[in-house]
C-alpha cells in the first residue's frame, strides 16, 4: 500500500513538473529568491536543505522535505487553512516550542559561541550563540524577544542566520521575532517618543503614521511581532507604567489604539499577502488585558507587594474599553489585534466567587471575558515569567499570584486551560510538555491534543499572514538604508516636537529669539552631546548667569519609591511606603488607615497601609536646580523643561518658572525646537496634574479625571487636554472632541 501511495505521489510530481514554469530564481548571498509570476515571492536558504516543488508551473518550498506539496506549503491557500494543516501534523514537542515566547535576546549576545565568549570566539556580530542554537533545535522555540542589537545590518544578518537554522529543522517553521517599542536613539530605529508622548498629540492620523513607519523599520530588522501597544487607561497617577499608556481617557485611548494597531498590522499593494496583512505587517500584541492601571496606591503587579488591582469607584468596565472598542474592534481590514497579552494583577471584587488569582490563571478573565464575551480568537500570551516562583515580597522573578501552592507544572496547566496560547519570558518547553501529559491523565488525550492544537493554529496563523513561511529573508544593505532613514527620522522628530506641552508662558517669553544667550545651571545637569549641539544651533550658551538673557533648566518628574521597602521591614514596619508625585518630603497623613487589598503567603498581615510614613523623591535636587536658577537670574526669565513619566505636583517649581515645557519621553532636542519656535506648541496633557498629594490620596485608583488640578500663577489649570500655544490656551477640534 505504501509503495502505491509513493508511486502516485511521484507521478503527481512528474505531471506538475511538466507544466510551463511560471517563476524565476535569483541568488541573494546565502539565500535564494524565487519570484512567481502573478503569485507569491518566496525565499529559502541555500544551506537549509529545502528544495523547490513545482505545481501548476509555480514554485513552492518543500519545507518538510517529503517531495510533495502539503497544504501548509501552498501559498495559494488562506493562512487559516495552512495553519490548520500544519498544526494537525505537529508533534506535541513542536507545539510546546511554539507556545514559548523567549526572554531577552541580544545581538551579539552575552552568552557563549562554541563555548567561548563573543570576544574570544572570533565570530561575526550576526552569529547565533549557543543558547539560540539550543532554543531552535532542542526546545523548538520560534518566538524570540529581540532587545539590543549592534546595528541594523547586524540585526538583518542575524535574522537571516536564525531563519536559515529554523528552515533546516523539521517542518521548516520560521522564527517570529518580537520586540518592545523602540523609543530611544540607541535602539537604531527612528525616534517618535513614548506611547504617552504620542497620546499628547491627540492625533490618531499621526499615531497611524508612526505605526506604518515603525512596522517597516521592524520588518527590515527581522521583527514581526510588537509587544505593544499598552492600551490600559492610566487612572492611577502613581503607577510606574503610566508613560507606556495613552493616558487616562478611555475615549482617547480607544482612538489611538485603533490607529496604532492598524498602522502596524496593515500592508499595501505588492506587499499584501492576505486581506491587509503582508510583508510590511507587524503583529501587534495589545496589553495588558483586562487592564492593570489600578494597583492600590500606584503599586505595580510585577511584585507581590503590588499584585492587587482595586476598584473603589466600581469602574471595572471602563478599563475594558480600549480593548473591546479599540484593539478588538479596529475598524480596519486587519479587524483586531493579532495577539493579546494578559496582565499579572489580581482583580479584587471583579471575578466570580471571590477568585483571587493572577489574570493569566483565571478562566473568567481569559476564557469567559476575552474568548467568549468578546469572541476573541487570536493569540493570548501571558506576561513575562508568570509561572515562576518568587523568594521575597519584592522579588521580580515570578508572579504566581494566588496559585503559589501549585507545582510549576500545575501552574502551566491552569494557564493553558484558562485559554492562554503562549507563556512569556521562558527558555524551555519542558513545563508546557509536562502540563500536556498531566492534562492527559486528568482529561484524556483527545481533549489535550485538541487544546494544544488550537493554540498551535492560532500562533501559526499570525506567522503565515505576515509572509514568514514564504520569505523571511532580508537584504541587509536595503535594511540599513530603510531603518532610521532621513525621511523617517525627520518625521519622528517632528512628531516629538508636536507632542511637547507648553504649560506656562508668562509674558510671552517663548519662543526665544535666535542666538539668545542662555545659561544652564550645572548643579545637577549633565548635557548630552546631542542636546548641547541642539542648544548651540539655536542659541548661544554662556557660562555666567549675568551674561545670559535667560536660564534653561532641565529636570525630570519626581522619582519616588516603588511603594515598598525591605529596610522598612527591618525597622519594624510592614514594608509599605507612599509613592509620591512631589519632590520634597511627603508624609502620607491622608492615606487610608486600612488598605483595600492585602494578603500574601510571605506576609502575616493584610493591612498594607502606609499612613503617616514619609518619602522624598530621589531627584529632589531638581527643585534646587529651579530655585537656584531663579536666584541667579533675578528678573531674567527661567524656562523649565520637564521630562515626565507620571503626573506631578507643580507647586514646588512653577512659582519660580516663567515658562514650562513638558515632554513625555521625548528627546530634549525636540523640546528645544519648540522653545526656539521651530513649530508652535501643539501638545495637550493626556493626564491631569494634581493640586497636591492630598488630592492624589483621595482620588480613586480606577476612576479617570477625578483629581483637583494644579492652578498656576497665570490662572491656568493643568487639567486633561490643557496646553498653550503662542496665542494662549489651545481650543481646537481635539479639545472639543475629548473634553465633552
């Protein structure tokens, strides 16, 4: 019987091979590009062992080397059909490898190459290290989180080397590399600022354009998944991840989420593979479902001391909106975010039967809310290192909230049965495989095979529709010419300038005239080369305040505690401290006497109050910078430039400033562009600036726009959507739309 099937297969191959070829080949270094006339362009490594099959005159990759065209190898079929076929063929160990999303990978790495360090190994910058070989060959991993790279060229060549290795393995499954948003010059791409700076533009068209540019740059570096956007609303102003969000308005977050994801996921023209997906598309992984911006008192769920989200305003449903009306309802042809990352936090009072487990372990959060209620069929990934154990209340290694009593394998099984498809931040498939066999004992082989195959199909769909199976290879020279090209860099810099918010401009001191003599207090300020050059291009720097026309003072928003201190425990306290949004000493006399949340296996108490405890910001010296500048300048203007990650209390610095410019994670060079009048200020506050810390303590963690805001000496209130231009307070279509 096997002989007959083989004979039929050979006859089919010979018949299809007789058709007139409809493709052409060309060599591009170590890989070959095959262009199908009127069909898909495919690429393969000359060293991987993959051969070309012909069918109806077209060329296809024989990825599993069985000398016949499998459905998953047929680029004429839909991504769903191809994914379903391949998922059905994969052994459990390969599926388990797909369900791993690795921890950080560097190019070059800090690991070993043939047992030697990179320095001693005499290998190319783009070589794969021993760990990466192990991940691909032994662990069957295909999702690598790429962080720091030496150069764009190195990233492209490293990606090609990685894809060739993947292609040489059974089934030829390519790598689906990922990254976090790249927002600084050290990360090679054009710089557009943080997510919060994009929000300060209040402009969805600009945000969509950012997605288009950034996706093209990421694809040129071999990256096909973005672990972003972070779409939860930042209703708790003390939270350490405020700067990674679109601010505290659900309406603004919905619009910008749609624009951001559509920009990243859409391809056009010849780059289209299917629908709007294609060779310029990057899968977006919106995070963190169902929102993690409501940690009590601003504490973050990366740590056991911050694992509880609270809802004193009973406002849980609004936190779903950026997902349900944004990421899952794009209004564009890619329809929805291709992946969702689940939060760490325990949602107090929001789950049935008082369940107190992390979101990734909760069937209610993933299966009931996301899968069934929202109808979501994309990939769901855990946040990083969720199943690991932790050694202390402030240990960042593991987040098994509410399932600390379970074994590691049982934790994996609970996550997978809750509806997760991938586990983030791990380097082995071992526990995913073991969870499968534990599930087989409890629920039977058929049920577990169906569950794992379901995850494999979802994961593979995302890989097929961005063209990875057909051509994952890059021209490194072209990549270098694309990423951070002058047009892209100029667009990014303009976006940064457009995001800068002018809070104060007494007597119209801004914009500064060309060649204005500026003094920069050096008490605690070290100018970068780029900033110094930007200042010198516009103004004249002087070393004495008496020679200056004005002072420029560069400060950051207050850098407070994370809300917990082991030293406080050593002194006999409970460890919990206030998180302050002011620079000077803050005593929490208005804090809750009894916390809303508490309880951990490592603590013998549940009241996490920090009432009457004090903290001082680590950068309290920034106030000294401003005050000293005021003293030195006398009646001459003092211009304060604030780099902000959170809302802040302005009463300590505003009285000493004639003008205040606020940037949310943008280069100070862009702030100088606004100061010089290169463009008129356009940015609006995506967050409220509180009157004082008493106001912060009294606001509710889950409620947006519920603080009394700071009022400056000119009578302006630093509220959501406030900003100045040269004429005064900005009133335009943006304020009309979002301030209803």
